[in-house]
């Protein structure tokens, strides 16, 4: 079941065949890696007691992950630019698995810290190429639905993966959770390498080399979407980091209802993924602008109507739906407008930029409202999302111009 291709993305899959099995395998890979990303947050007391360090030091295991992804994703993905994407995905999952298994055996905090860096580097490479690889398996008419399936793994990690791993850690110890995640990742990596199609990106033609990378026609739109992505991530993580204080302090919702509302938020995200899969193949760019606008409205409602229970619940559901729909719509748009030589940069760049937002967002949320005035933080998120929507609209306009020019040529 190995076929080599250097054709443009999407050309390697027959238009009549939808590669559901391959996409589900990649989606499970996404679920495992995203679960591991935030895993220390769910088992902070257990890890802190066992490794003999403070909760803040356990929190640094998440921060160093984001920093590693920011620093390593683009250089490593560019260095591996001519390597079969099947091998890159499979080997990165293998390295990720070994690093997590080693974390489970960590004799000290320093060892665990080093293994988190190794796992994060593998995670960054995996995320930088998995969307490009999935795109190569899909016919153009299936791109949105296919990428929705792959990115659904990230939403499922939030809804089910992290809570399940946390329960496992509480039941049998935090080390068991890392063993399970590492074992699953290793199995997925082997399946990818043994049973998935090959895909080697095409070499640049001579004319493209002469023009130069920085004159690539897709770059203006990619830059606009990249700037929008940073603001989206900042807005998301500034407010979501303090969602429990918001519900209890600003919305005055009983603590026992918080878990149910967050579960509803996650389920709305899964619905968003499904809907985005259909929209991305029909109205990808206009749907993306609409989702960004809905994001901004949700944060605005959470700010001005914190005392109205129905408004808060409705805004949370819209927020969850929007974050679920956003990734498939954004990734589909990027893969459609990127050229062969900017496709990997687009995929890796979005990973890096979102991690910049992940790093900045909680800090911004803490200094603006934090635990004492979380509605101020949602106001900041609303402002950031308005600007993100403007930049996203600029990106859509540039994308349409780029695709129109390609059609003429």
C-alpha cells in the first residue's frame, strides 16, 4: 500500500475515494499529542508530590513545551522538507512516544523536564507536517471534510483525552498516564510507517527558484492569516485560562455547575468541527470570517451580560462552537492558497504562532483581570478577536486575489 507522489497536494487521492481510515489514524495522532501537551495541568498535585517540586515547577512543564514548539517547529520542518511525509509523521510520533515513556520513568524533575523538551520537539514536527500530509491524501473537493476529521482530534483531546488521562492519573498514578499515551503514540507511528501512502513534496521548478521565496504569491495572505492566528490564540487562552473564576466570580454560577458548562462547551466544539467539515468544502473563506465574528460576539456578550445566565450559557456554546470550527476552516484555507513551497511553512507557521498566543494569552489574562476581575479579561479577548476578524478578512480578500490569479494563469 505504498505509492510515491510528488504531485501537488490533493492530487494523490482519487477524487471518488475518501481516505477515512488514514484520516482517522492521523486524527488519533493529533488527539494523543494534544492531550500530552496539557497533561501536567491535569495531574499537578500528583506530579508535584512525587517529584518533590512545587506546583509552579510542574506548570513550567507546559510552558517549556510551548517554547520548544515555537523554537523548533519551523527549522526542523524545513530541514525535513524533502523527506517522505509518511516517515516524518511516523518517526515524530515514535520519538514523541519514547519521550513520554521516558517521562513515566523519570527519577527526577530535571529528567522529566528534559523529556518534555524532546516530546515537544517531536510534537512540533508532527503538527508542522500532519496537515500537509493529510492534504496530499485528499481530492480538492474533500479537503475541508478531510481536514475537519484530522483536526477533530485536537477538540477530542480537550473534551475527552485530558479528562480521561487525569482520571487515570488519579486512579493509578501520573506515570501510568504517560505510559498509556506513549504506548498509543508508538502504535500509531508504526501503523503510519507500515500502512500509509508515501508523499514526497515536489521540488521547486527553476522558474520558482529564480523568482525567490519571498516573492511567492501566497505570502501576503498567509501573513495576514498568521497575524490573525496569534490574536485568536491570545484571546482564547487569556479568557479560557480564567474560565472557572469567570463562571464563579463574574457570572456567579455555582461551582458544581462549572464542570457541566465546560463539558457543554467542549461538545459545542465537536459540533463546530462537524459543521466546519461541510462548510470548508463549500464556503471556506466566508465561513471563516463568520466564525471569527461569532468569536468576537461571544466574548463581548460574556463581558457585558455576565449577570444573565442564559446569555452566558449561550455565549459559552457559541465560543465552543467557534473554536471547534475555526481550525478546520483556517487549515483548509491555508492549504488551498499556499503554493507547494509555502505549504509546509504555512502549516508549521500556524503551529508556532498559536503557541506564541498560548504563551502570551494566560499572562495577558492574568495582568488584565485574572481571578479577581475575569470579565475584564473577556473584554480584552473581545477586542483581540475584533482585530483578528479584521486581519482574517484581509487574508480572505488576498486569498481570493491569489486564487483568481492562479486560475487565470
